[in-house]
């Protein structure tokens, strides 16, 4: 990994500036994001918190390059991603970003191992390196003993751990997680957020997640409140005491 490359004052992984996203559907204009600016610092957990329809998923989709902003700038490790050509944007998403979804999005007929292995195959990693990395990331999320189970043989929390292992497999610098606790009971959800914090330490990743759950928000380093396509406020964890491990 090309780490240790942060030059002075370059500690942000992501800089979002004046991002506007307008959808036009059947002649109706929806302004999902109305000029949004925020920053994600390296190895921090940054949270976007807001009600349903406030623009959270739209924001993460733009960062991941699944869609393009109407105007504004998104810089990832100093590079503008909004001006990348489609093929470069796809490569960027596959190699530099890990995605985690509310509904896990695992392939149902694949085992945990095969679900994680697939992203490494797509990335062109050889079989020997793949096997080592799949075992390593499933170990990091505490699922080494469930490796050959398929999603229906796993609990919701375990399925989300597989999805997190899959997101980590290609060693992305940034993980984007859209309401990753939304389908889980609150204790399991908090376990997932604690796991993310542990992975920030162990793997050096930066995490951006969305939620509308205040218990989840309390575990973030920085939380941006998003209301109707605007950033309405920002809170930071003042002095974070170390969390009990999950
Ligand atoms: P959240 O994730 O916070 O619930 P979204 O980003 O999904 O919010 O949606 C923000 C707004 O943009 C909503 O009003 C939603 O209906 C609208 N929207 C999202 N995606 C589309 C789309 N593809 N076409 C039209 N409108 C959309
Ligand atoms: Mg959403």
C-alpha cells in the first residue's frame, strides 16, 4: 500500500464541495442535494445522519461514482473523481472504495467465502493470494468458523459481517456504508459499528456511514446532520473514551 504518503495538511481522504444533485423524473425536478460540503478525515468514522429522503444515499452514490453530481466537486485523496471517464470511475469504485448496504447484498447461493472471493476475482487477483486474503478478512470480522455457510444459514449480523469482509477484501482506503445497521436489532447494530471502529485501527481504513439511529451516531468521530439536501449541523466526539470491544 502506498501509505505514509500524506503530505502536511493532506489528512482528508474525501472533500465534498458545493455538491448539487438534481433528478428530473417525468418533468418533475427533485433537488436531492442542494449544495453540500463536508470532509472525511483519514482513519476517522464520519457519519451522515438524517431522515429518510434527506439525501444520504444520493451522497454516497456520488462518492462511489455510481452517479454523477449535477455540479460541485468531490476529491478523493486529492484527486477530482467527478471528471473521471466512466471506465476510470468503475476501476476507482472497484479498487479504492468498499461498499456496504443496508440489506447486505450477498449472493444467496454463494458461501461467505465465495461472496468475498468474487470481488477479488473481479479485481484479477490470483487464486493463492485470494484464498489467503479471503481467510484473513473473514477472520477480521470474526467469521472464520462460518466461512462455508451460505447467507440463509447466517444471522443478519453475521451476513453484514460477510458484507464488511467483502468490502475490505481489495484493501480500499475508504468504506462507504449506507444504513448498515438498518436491518439489525440495536445490540447487533452497535456490534457492527464497533467492528467498523476496530477495522479502522487494524486495517487503517476510513469509514463513512449513514444512519438515522442516534445510538449509532454517538459512536462516530464526526456526524453531519443532513436535512432536506442541506448540511444543517456538525457534531464531533470531544474526547472519545475507548469502547469496550464487541
Ligand atoms: P435518503 O437516503 O436520505 O433516504 P435519498 O438520497 O435516497 O435519501 O433521496 C433523496 C431525495 O432524492 C428523495 O426525495 C428521493 O425521492 C429523491 N431521489 C433519489 N433517487 C432518485 C432518482 N433516481 N430519481 C428521482 N429522485 C430520486
Ligand atoms: Mg437512503
